[in-house]
């Protein structure tokens, strides 16, 4: 019974994601948006891009 519960929990987390990538990417996205206000857009977009890459690379 216990192993079925653990397996079911792992499967649910695998398909739904637990948001680790989004949490890691959030500071980069926020700083990129703030930097866009005071610098050219390319600088802030580059910082936000790092967050996007982190979000896509981290699978969970």
C-alpha cells in the first residue's frame, strides 16, 4: 500500500510539475522587467531570457 502511494505521488509530481523551475526563474524575470525601465530593452530582455532558459531547463 505504501509503495503505491509513493509511486502515485511521484507520477503526479512528474506530470504536474512542482514549480521549481518557475521559482528559480522568477527573480531573473522580475529583475529583467525592472531593468527594462531604466536601460535599453535588450539588456532587460537578456536578463529575462536567462529566467526563461532556467524555467525550461529545470524539468520540475
